C-alpha cells in the first residue's frame, strides 16, 4: 500500500529537466517591444492616458497561491500598461505587497499562506509554501485608489459592497484582507475607488469566484439560482445569473460614467485549468493480492446494493444502472478511486432497511478530482495500512466535482458569459474571449515567440503551482490576447510583448 502514494507522486509531478524553456527569467518591468523600423504607435479611438483595471485575483497578479511583488509586477494589467505607454499611456500604480513571500498578517498573526515553490526535498518534485515570515500587515493600510483594483477572492457583488475593505471585519470574514490594506476608507467600495481614479480606459475581468468556490470545493456549496439576495450566499455558493447581470451592469455604468472606453473579459471553463485536470480518476495501482483483499472488504457493501436492487427495482425506485455504478470492484493495475457521491439515491430514505448503505461508487473519467486531493490520495489514515484514502476510505464529496456539479457550474458560467458579451455590445466595448484562449492552451498549446505553453501542471508553462492562476508567461499570453482585441476594436496598433521574457514557473 505504501507504494501507492510514491507512484502517485511520480505520476503527478514528473518534471523534465531537459527542457528548461520554462526557467527563462522575465524582466520585472517590461520594456515595450519596438521593431527595428521606427513605428508610431497610436491609441486609435481609445485614450490610454489613465488606465484602471478592475477584477479579482486574476487582475491582481495572483500566482502560486498568493499575491507577492514579483507576481504583481507580472500581472496582465501591468503588462498592458507598459504597452499603453507607447501610445500615450501614463503611470500605473499597484498596491504592492511588502515582500515576495506572499503571506498576509493580521495583528502580527499570519492569516494566509506563503506562495508555493517546487521543492525537491522529498526526492520528487512537490509544491510547498516558501519558508519565511511575511511582512505584509493588513492593518498597515496604504489607502488608494490605485490603477490596479484587482482584489483576490472578490465575487462580482463584492465590488459594489460598502465596507468590503473594513479591517475590523477581516477576522470574521465580513471583509477582504486584500482590499482592506488598500481601501480609501473603511466604508469604501472597490468600484467607487476605481472610478475615483477618473480612468480614461479600463479593463474588467470578474466572475470567476462566483463559480470557482463551488467548483474548487468539489461542489461543497449551494447553487443559488433563483435566490436574488446575495447577502445570504455562502463563500462556496454559485451566484444567481440575474444577480450577476445586475451587478455587471452596475459596474459598467460606473466605469463608463466618465466617458471611458475599455475591454471586458469572459470566463474560461473550469475544465481548462490544471486544478481539475491533473489528478487522474484511476490513480490507484494495485497488484492482484491487494485488489482481492480490498474487494473482500467491500463484499458486504456490494451485497447490500444487490439486496436493495432486488427489493426496490420493481417499484422503479432504484435502477440496475445505478446499482452497477455503486458496485465496487478493484482489479490488477490502475483502479478508479472510491468516492462519496451525494447525488446518489438515498436508499435509507426509501426503505429504512437500507439506511446503513452509504453513497459509495468508483470515480469515472467524467469526474474531476481537485488538485488538493493529490496530497493524501493513496496514503494511510493514521498509519493504518488497512485504511487507504481513495481505496478502503472513500474520498469525501468535496474532493471530487461530479458530472451533476459540473453541470451546475457550466450552466452558471454560460449565463455569465452571455451577459458579459451582451454588455460588451451594449456599451460598445472591446471583448476578449479568455475561454477560447484557455481551450487552446489545453488542447493544442499556444505558441508565441517560438515557445509553446500548455495547461499541463507544473511543466506546461501556462499556469502556476496553484493550478488555477496563470504563471507570468500565462499572464503575458493573456495580455497579448487582450491587445489584439483592443487593437481590433479601437483601431490602435499596440505591439504585443515577447512571452520569452516571462517565466513559465517560479522555482524559488
């Protein structure tokens, strides 16, 4: 059984040391790309003199599970601002953290983790938090407003909420620590601070957290469709599409109130990011003897399923198809993990005689195991070789996003994206299809400046070690896509950046 975890580690974190393409170091402050032949860059019908970016962690430059100086300097808004400077763009201020560790302190106590690095200390590459005590104290407020108003963790309605940056509410979760350290006042709103900058051009990329909390927790939240009271939502809940639409319209009304033009960005599918595509559903390697032993342990459960089928199928309350899905069977070789699926039929509610039968089944290729499950999948519980996570101990529902849960996420995201695209037309704004870009990175990779970046975890070059946020190179690719959209909409001729100047992975 101990071999299971070792094999899983090798599967998930194989790194080719022969290809050092992703080790290229970036210039933290990008020198705008200029061709050998002098070119006059223009803004077209846009005005880049005062650029303001609004959004969440993707806008802030979050990477490797944290916000830190180097990540902020490689944020896509900062990359854009450097290119805008070629066509009349002005200064671009960001609420920089105090160090490159990334953790936050509140009253001297660390409340968020340091950024991740790839460590080889265990003999196999594994992401671990960088050591050290961070120096960024939330209560040490550096009031904005700033040009980069990206707030990690923000859902769309949070950008309109007074007091979202009140330091006193951070400890209870009523306020956001990232906004608290930069809010202009304790009762300020993110959008209010952004608008106070009097921007001439803006970018708006918001909405990922309105579905991501639900998805990343394996559906451990509520789909709030039909509930228009966002004040009642939990942190992992899916935002109602009507709430999203109303909030998005309010944000654009504010951002365009000064006559500013801008660009809006849609939301990629969660199935394009490594957080949901890295851990295989059939990650359990067993020999014949171990498989037989595990099957013997599940024999009473399998027998109970067959008894329930015999008793309930005639009533149309339990199908042979579901019984087959719930039957556990391990074989020699790679095996699907055992999970708890809350969407399975509650047999005990139908007949108390079957109340002891849990909602177990083995995962299929349609299930998405979240990245964080890699840390314990195939390991022993309490040192007991008979209790193996994912084998004799089923994974809790929060570690797996089932097809039903994926449908809830996809339905909401589709509605959000339609809203974003509709408002881009209504407000006559540039529109960037981030979903199409991420689909390309997942399927074929994206080649720019002779470098191909993919969505493969750790080695693909497009994503950071948290499996959700882009790497510096990923952010540069996003910036280039946005530049194309801006040029097409406003008739500007901004040059794109050289993605080779940006890392595909932070290693220290």
